């Protein structure tokens, strides 16, 4: 039988790649978007899969709309990737961030409980749940200590998954995702901002790039690989939570250096720093221990930061996205 999947947040980076991945596995794919004109979505158009997806208009914070989406799509699997996805923006819009992430997650879980508890659900967590672990690698047993509204919302979502799993027997899982990038990232994310700026400087279209702190360090992976981990989590015999990451941490300065090198530029000649671009309560270093994912799921990241930067810098998808 053909499996059916509902991807909430299909218009984002992860949602688009997951849709492409599931379509290749012959899934019937449904997607949700807040936009009324749900058939004209950039990311799934760039991947040329928009005609293969059945779209539903849904606001994650509206339980009736969430329930309707589940009832209409009748999915075997649900992937909740929706919600405000910027840590920086969460400081300016904390209420909307919490509603779209935590309340949205609860609405999905409750809709499953009321509709069909056999539906398996993946909900996206975040490394921001851990806060700053002072350089210690975070795994599934590391206590949460979020430092941003985004991290608080993701932590609440993780706890809701655990509660519904234990209280109602739902096959509910959280993938605690560390940073993962691709050409589909928007320029609201610093990684794509750096890529786009370096490309424009190389073409003579701009003269400099202004950033905040360069000493912050993150574990950056390749987004198309991470959607494979999401799928694997829902194919297990029992639900569980997993840290998904490369296990290698690099500074933002290293990221910048690698990007500008791809365009044969000396980053020090073009990059400036400003306090205006520095977040309040910034996590200095984010370090992951993805051993459980390797041992249980058989998943491990294949592309490391230099590979990710190269793919982002030279992908035709990125160039096409910039033109939109």
C-alpha cells in the first residue's frame, strides 16, 4: 500500500527536501502552508515537485485548522516542521514564536489523539533547547537550558512529545536538530546571508558584509541528509528522541573564511563587525554527540562544513533562489 505523509511547514527548507525525499519513496505527500495561494511556493517550485504535492491551508495555532488537515489527509506519518524558525527573530516576536512552535506541536499531538493514535509523528526540536553547555557535547540525556524564546518554545515542544508518548501511547518522536543548511535557506539566516554577500562581492555588486560575533561556534550539517534521519525515526519499532548532528563544531569565523575562499576572496578585506548584529544572550558554543542516531538509526552525517559551504556556494538552486 502507498503510504501517506502530511508535512506541516512544507514551504521551508526542511519541508521541501523532506517532500522530495518522500516522493522518491512513492509516498502520497500532503503539505500545509499559511498562505492562501498554496500552489505558488518557491522552495518546492525550485525542486520541481509542487505539482506532486496536495496542499492544505493551515495555521498551526488554530486547532480546528490542524484537525481538519489531519482528517482530510488521513496520513500514516506527520512531520511537524512548521513554526517561526529564526532564533534572532524570536527575541522580537516571542509570542508568535511560542504559538507557532509549542502550541502548534500540541495541536498536532491532540489532533492525532482525537483522530487516530496509529499515526506516527515527527516533531522538529532544536539544539537551542540545550543552551550553552560550556563546550560539553549534548546528547539525549543533557538537561535543557534554553536561552532564547525560540529555545524555550522548542523545549516545550519536546516535553509535550514526551508527555503524549507516555500518557496516550502515541508514536511521537523529537529530532533534536543541530544547525543544518542548504541552498534553500533564506537570507534571514546568517549562513545564507554570508553566501549571498560573498557572491555579490565577487561579482562587484557590493563592497562589504557586516556581521555580529564571529567567535560563536555551531555544528553545521547538510539539510538533505537530515530529512533522511527524520524518516528513519518514524520507521523504528518504538518511538524515541534523537540528537541529529555531524558531531563537529566550527566557529562562524571559520564558516566565513570557507565561504569567501570559494569565491577567491580574502574575507578580512570585506567583513566588518557591529554590535547591532549581536543577539542578546547568545550561545557561544554548540556541541553535539549524535552517537545514538548512529547506533540505533544507522544514520550519520556524510557532509561536513567544507562540503556544505561548497554546495551552498555553487548550487544552481541558490542562484535561482536569489533571482526570485
